[in-house]
C-alpha cells in the first residue's frame, strides 16, 4: 500500500472539502440567474400564451426572471431536443403538450430526443381543448354541413394543423376517419401562421386550440363548428363537441406539462416542483389560464417514463386506426 504524506493528504482533503461546500452553496442559492422557458411553438400560439402566463408567475416564486424562448418547428421536436440536450442544472425548462411527449413517438421510431427518458417532469399544468375551425366563406355552420360540403367538392377542402404529429394533426386525421372524409393535411410551423392562412382564405379548414380561436371568432374572422373534447369548453359553452354533432366516440385533448432535462439535482428539482405547485395553487394563475382558454389541472408526475410510455401506446393505436403518418 502506497504511503501518502500527511501534508499531501491534508491538501487533498481540503480541496475536496472546498468542492463539496461550493456545491452545497451553489445548490442552496438556486436560482442565481435567469431561467429560459422554451415554448416549441411560434409566438402567439396557445403554448406561447401559457408559457408567458407561467413564466411571470414562476418569476415571483423563484426570484429570478424566466425568459420565454420560442423554438418552433418539426412538430415541436426542435424545441424539445434543445431542452433534452441542455445542461440539467434547472436553468432550461420546456413547456409543451402531448404533441411532444406521446404523439411524436407514436408516429416516429427515431426522434432527436427521448420523450420518456430525456426529461425530468416538474408537473402537469392542465389541458386545452381543440376546435374545428372554418373560414367564414365556407358555407357550413355545423360539422355535418362541413362534411356534406367537403364530400360534394373534395378538391376544394384541405385542413391545416400547427405541425406534423401534433395534437392538431391527430385531431384532423381522426376527424377524417370519423366522418369518412379524405381532406389533405397541410402542416404549419405553429398556430399563428396557421390562423393567418385560415383567416386569409388560403385554407378552408383548420384544427386549432380554443385559445387561438376565441379572439378570432369574436371578431368574426373564423367560425368554430365544434370542439374535439368529450365535454364542451368553458371558453365556448355554446359550441357543441364533435361527438354531439353526430360522431360519437370522437375525443381528443391536449395536456400540458412542464419539464426539464433529465438529471436535475434533487434539491433543484424539488425547488422547481414547489415553485410550480405554489404557482398553480393561486387563484390568479388559475383565472388567467381559464381566461386564456386553458383548463388548470396541476398534478405531480412521480413516474414520468411510465406515464409517457403508456400514453404513447394509446396514441400509436389511434394513429394506426386513423392512418396518421409522419410526413
């Protein structure tokens, strides 16, 4: 056994102690600088609206700015991969829907990120209803009228979504399967450009969130024929569901979660979980979410990988039944 001189041993132990206590101080001081909250959709869409609501409220709990950074594209994969590959130090977060975590993997065997193993869950935030929208020039005020018009003139009808593999894409493909239509899918890079083209008449039909649809409906720029959820949206209680409109069994909603790169230090993860739980418990946060069209529904997620794996299997079955394919 090699003999280590006492002075050398003392220096080694002292250096190790410095590293150890420096690590404790760093963790205890978290966060010490601004955080980045990535929204993998373009500015102005539903995910962006929610990201900015939560960023402002999380700032109050964490004592540091939370800067929203939009990274749209590839059905949310660009933003998701950026966060999954970021340093797991608690300074980079992702707010996104099941589009990112269960719909993309249901359609694609190879992704630039691992939905189940690439993230640490901070918590479930809530959900948002999707809606069937048409340009005002479309001579339909209900789902059955839209179906009849599309069957009579199939070449005129396409539908837009806010990205391949997103909940919007799934909603449209399921709509085709349920109604017997074969409207061609036109993917966009986010809700904002999708809405712009719907209002402008470049596309006749789209599937978008009630968050994005509400203001445009109020201004008469779009018509909302139905919502895709099992129950009517609190934001649009006068709008029937697709199931109510004559297609029972049709149901799809978008759940939303806050996550970070996998490998967060336990105390940093606990700090973020507490900040989110406190934020979501406030009446002001819930009111802001409801006013924006979201259904608040905070939940801790103790088994993120298990939840994502199970929901991906369910979405893959729907994709096969509805013939949804990655493009």
